[in-house]
C-alpha cells in the first residue's frame, strides 16, 4: 500500500487566492490597492527576477513553502535486514520484517525496502535450513562439531577409547579427557549405539534403551567374561534434549568401576582384535548358554512350574547349539581332548534339562534340573580354558569374593565357588 502524502504547508497570509467577503478580485481586473501596496506576483519569480528583495527564494517556490519533514528509518527494519543477511536466525528475521512493515505503515517511517529485503532473505534462509535437515546436512554438521571437540568432550568418544571424566560416570557428564588405556582411567568405551531420527524420546526411554543395548553388547567387546574384573560395571552416556536437537543420536556404552573413587588400569577389550581364532570360537559357543542363563525366571518353580519348564527347554536347546559349535571347530592338538570331554558333559546336561522341561510334577522338575545345574558347573570348563590360554578363575559376584590376583590360576581343579560359565 502506498503512503498518503503529508498535509500541505500552511498558506501565507498574502497568498493570492480566496479572500474575505468583498476582497475577491472582480472580473479580469484586480481590485484597487491601497497606496503603497504591492500587487501579488503574477510570475514564477518575484519582481526582482529569481531573487526577491530580501534574497533568493527557497527552492520550493516564491511563497516561503517549506519541504515536508523527513521521517525516521524504522529500527526494526534494520534488524530484519541484518538477520536476513547473516542467516543465523532466519525465523527471527522473517518475523522482524513483518513487524517492521506494519510499523512503517502506521508511523509513516522509512525502511520499507529494508524490511522487505530482510523478510525475503530470511525466507530463503528458512528454506535452506529445511533442505539441509532433509538431506542430512545437520548430521554432517554434528559430526564436524564432534570432530572439532574431540579430546575434551564425551561427544567425541569412540569404541576402544579410555578416558577420565571430571564429572564422574553418574549424572551429567560433559568433559572426557582421553588417556592411554595402560594408564589409570575412569571409563572405557566398549560400544556405540546409533538411534533412529525422530522426536526426542525422553530421558526415561533413552535410559531403558541404553540398559538393554549396552548389556547385550558387552560380550562382543569383552568376550571372556571371566577376564572382566568383578568390580567393573556397565555405564552409558545418552543424548540430552539439547544435544538431540543438534543431531546427537548416539548412546555411548562404557565400562567403569562400581566404586566412584576407584579407577581402571589396562584395557578390558577381549575380542577378535586381541584373541586368536580358537579362543574366539570357544567364547562364542559359551555366549549361547550365557544368553539362556540370563533368561532364568524370577519366580521359583513352586510359583510358576510351567514358566520354569519353558525355560528348561530353552536351556536344553542352548546346550545343544553350544556343543554343536564346539564340535564343528578344529581345535589345536593340546586343546582337542579337554574340549571333547567338555562337549560330552554339555550333551549330558542337554538331556537333563530336556527331562526337566517335560517333567510331570514339581519333584521331577527339581530332580532333573538339579542334575542339569551340576553338569554345567564352571569347574568342568577350566581344563579346556587352560589349554586355550584363557582365564581359568571364574568371576565372583558376591561381595568379598575374588579370584586369584593374576586371573589365570586355578589349574585343573578349577575354582571352588561353584559359579557358572557366564
């Protein structure tokens, strides 16, 4: 919309035009003038040419007309243009531009062009932001940010990194100073879990997901659970709402000491990068049984016999798979005999758990399941482990219990704590 022109200047008292009653010129001749009066000018200039008797006339005419007052520039329009040019707050620039146009119309201020330019540039900026989000540019920005921050924040941690955290491993953690794993450190990253895009799932949901995924992934990094110190637990670093909005989609799974004042020394990594092929084959077979052991029912058989029988069937299937994996591998000469003996024990345990799954009553279930537990006693695996060069002291879980200092003792007699192969 155009701006109406400002009201015209006040006419001078001697301006030729309508006069009071009886003072209008009559006909083509003007009324007689009093002695000494000057006739009104009849030409665009005064009687002395372009310069009147008192100096030059102003450029707007010979009658003392003044130019219209110059209006101020709208400040909001300037701010809109700045935001549009810099493109760092496109939404703000667009809103400011619209506000500036409204104010300019009401106040007759200048700056309409700047307001329009700021609005247009901000609209282009918004379109570019939307395009970058849809094409993954935001993820690239986040990766670039993490790379720039590498070495001093938890966002830059990668699998296998050992670090110190001044903020600790519980609560909010921001700083993470990477150190060699051979030195004392607070935590060691054993897995990274990438989450799908979408709305922020909430802190509670992220913690539940982290618990499930991190505990499931620890065996892939520390394949030999017997070599994992008993005072080590699983921690995780999850995205905050703020980091999620900037593209953070990673859960960081960390090994740390249960005692907040204690540290770790040495890497806990035991996988294909640190173990030989025979050790990996043996440990992968043990993971099958461990997965079934983790699913043990909470309720005792007296409270839920059908549920316990179903689990006994799962134990039988896991033992069959484990013994099959061990039998298929070609073992070194010094490990072939103890592994073959272990396979025989596992097959007996498989049959015992199968009978427990099909038991007619509670007494029969307890009889066969007790036999199954005895046959998978961890002491029966020590000889095979020793032949393969693996840790031979089973882990302990009760407070005050511990294995030998170097983690390799035990011999053929094994440990006497009755712990399982977990």
